[in-house]
C-alpha cells in the first residue's frame, strides 16, 4: 500500500506520517517544499519511502508515473491567515488542490484533504452548510472555494465520488511538530516560550464583547486530528466535509492557565487559579491588535453532528488534558537540546 502525504514536513502532515508509522505503514511518499530547511526535523525521526518536492509532485502524479497510490492525505497549503497575496493563496490552496482531485478521481486514489474552520469566518454557527460559511480572509476563502468545487463536482454529500473524498475543517489545532510555523503556531506554543523567557504569558485583552482572555475557540489536540483522519482512512466508504474540532469552546484563559500550571508543577511549584495567575502577573493581557480588527474569530465551536452521524465516535481531549500533554512534550524536547 502506497500513501502520499503532502505538506509532510509541516505540522499536521508530519504527525500523520507518525500516525501511519505507528500502524506499521512506511511506504509513504512525503511531499513538501523544504525551502524553509529547518522543517526537516519533523521528518527526521519518521519512516518514509521517498521524498518529493511539491514543485515536481503534482505534475508527476497527474501523469500516473508514481504507480498505484491508495490515498493522498493533502495537508500542503499556505496556512498563513494573515497572507494578503490572493494570487499566491489561490494558486497554492485552490488550483493545485483541484488538479490533485482530478488526478485522484482518474486513478482511483482516495483523497483526504485539509479544509479549515476559517471557512466559517464571521459566522456564529459552525455547521457544514453554505449558509454558515462567511470567510474573513483570503485564506478562508481559498479553502471554502475548494469545498464548493467538491460539492459542485460530487454533490452535497460527495455522493458521486468514484473514490473516497473527505474534507476536514480543522479548528484550532495545537501540539508537537509546529515549531517551524512562526507567528502561525498555536497560542500554547508561543506561551511556552514566553513563560520560559519572562515568567509570564500574553493574551489579548477585551474584544468582541468578551472580557480579557475570554475569547473562546475550539482547541483540538493534534493526536485527535490524526486519530480522526485515520478513522476515515479505515472507512473508505465515508465521504464528505466534516468539522474536526472537539465540539467544545474554551477561553484562551484556559490555555494560558494550563501552560502556566504545567510549567510551574515541572518546577515543583503549586498550581494556581486563574485569579492567582493574573494577580501574580503570570498572565499578561495586551491591547487587541489593530491589524486583526474585523478579521478575528472571537468564538468557534465545531458542530460534530455530521462527524457523529458518519459513525466516528472519537473522544476528544479537553484543553487541560491536551495542553498539559503538549507542554510535557515540549519540556522533553528542550531537555534533549532541540530548539523550540
């Protein structure tokens, strides 16, 4: 069985390779662009059969020169929600994905691809239906347009797909192997480094009708994202667009407190309440950035009705459980001398 993972040196892609390896699957073609060379670390401890540059892969795959491929996990994309170059975004996230879809359908290859909760944008309802899709930036639009193309090609529930096609609307994913993402890394990642450097973490102040640190997101641990991807891989008869979040909105304050307390406990200090952490200046609220006004989702919560109706009953970690595990992983990585 041959598998392709695009964006394989990225955050979600590399964790998918790890998840496949855990099943004994290593006949994997890893596709990426290693212009940012330090991403190699995400692949260094994994087993793959081959590596291909993204600039070569799509054309070669379309010509059928790679032999029979069982499935493509398509994670390759520009994921910078602050990117303003619409042509670049559409070329990467829409045009290449359309070409890949056509090639997969022609070759009988299953396609499991990354969509995004950014497709909902300014909506207050997070259900996989057109009336709730209101992207706030060109990234969200690029992901939505591909979802719309799939509906046009395959029907509302992808019922006419000749081989499996699944789109995952990822909510706020966090976890190991995201260190290369810079400003787009999760708040938990940034807060780990902030606390190690300054003894405090930073959160946005009041905005959008929410108190300081009170904006709420559906934060989903990377291990859960991999588990759901692999559940669909195990169920090739299931197609469609599905939210991939926990179904639980939690405030940024919960993330910050989980970071602070995990690192305090690691230093043999007592865990604190939120009020104690704020009063002790370990959580610092900063003014909301002008650049994000009108472009920021203050609340997200995945509606998991479609996922559950498909038969996926995966139990998701809450913030306290997932962030604690992530902080412990980062502490171990740092102790081994790897940069974060």
